[in-house]
């Protein structure tokens, strides 16, 4: 494989992923609507492009990492988008989290344009992106997955081909359902422990060594105890993802009682102004329900004592 990669979307996740690809030896050209992010990539050894057309011109692999389905469509379609400007035979890897049906439709459009599409959403949050240990669930043709192996290895640790186009997004939807339910349960557990004056740090330590242990507890427990909701993954995005889960479940005729409830709890927390916080900020919703969150508690994504 040639070493030229175009990386479109240099946000909380995209920028560290692009930097890791530079470190892995790829020539990475980045584009972001906020030029400052592309400048950061340049400082790490990458190159900044003024637009998508310039970014993809010589790319053998095009990666998109943007917030939602409409954002992906905006960067790949149209005369200035990826499909119209990437060279024939290039791999298109979408690391965004979008609706499975949109992923399938865009994969068909990509193939019609001569590209090789893979929907490859990631899990692991900002920490996983920085450390290059993301879990990547990939949908698409097996031969295209194999061709992208070196690229995936530059940003991830657990990389699995899960089926045809759209399958990666379906698996990611299940991931987001499980994560949200776990964060909600952890939040309620901490609120319960604090109500009884327990040493919460000690409690989470012992819980983490038993059946209640999880990566969610490991990564989010201390953030909740510290009331540090600096975003690694924003609640607003998890709200979007829960909409994908509930919509896709309805289309498939699958009943998700807990998933529907957690989706509403996430929506409620976002509606109160906490959408910019880390998704561990679900704890604030538990506090509100229990009357323990001060009315003037900050919603800024910084440590609070609320």
C-alpha cells in the first residue's frame, strides 16, 4: 500500500488518530473546517489542506471522522466532495458513527464512484484515540478490510471485520447502547454510595475487581468522583447515537426497554444544558433526580464540586 492518507475531520478523536498515522509512517494530509486543528497536525509532521479536493487528490486512503450522518454526506457527496475527487480505487474508511442505512447507501455510491468503502466506527474515546488502542468494528468487503490492515493498526488495537457494508455501524450502535446503560448504572451506584458516606474511591476499587468491574468503571468512575466532565466523548454525540439505536431497533422490530429508558435519560441530561460535557455527565442527571445538584451548578466541561 502507498503511504498517502487524507484525513477529514480533526476533532477530539480525529486529530490524535491522524497524528498516530503520521507516527506510523504514513503521509497524512488533513482537512478540518477549523483551520487550527489542521495546523496542529502540521506541527506533528502532517500536512494541512485548504479543502477536501486538495486533501484527497493524491490519497490512496481517505478517512472521514465527523459527527453525524449529514456531516458525512456533506463531505463525501457533491462536486467538491470525496466521491467526485478521490482517485479511482482509493479506500474510503468512514470512522464516524452514523446510521447503518446511511452507511449502506453511501457505500453503494462510493462503489459507483470507483472507491472501496469501509464503515469503521471506533470505540475507546479520546484516551483510546490518543494511545492508538481503539476498538474498530468494520463493515464492507473482506478484501478491502485486509487492504486497510496497516492503516487500522496505526490507530487501533482490537480490529474486527463484522460483515458487509453497514455492519460496522450496527455493531457501534449496540456498543453505544451498552456504554450508556453502564454509565447510567455507574452514576446511580456512586450516588447510592455517597448517600451513605462510603469511601467511594475504595468502593469503586473493590467493585472494579468483581463482576461489576468494567472499562466504563475504570475510565469513568474517577471522573464522576472528581466531578470532572471534561469531554472525551460529548453527551450530545451520545444522544445522537442513542437516536440511531432506537430508530434502528424500531425498523428491525426489536424491543429495547432499557435502551429506550437510557435514551430518554441521555436526552434529558442534554436538554438541561449538559450536552457539551463528557458522557459521564449522566451523573448530573442522577443528581438532579435526587435533588442533590445545586441549581447554579456549572455546566462547563471542567471539574466542578456540584
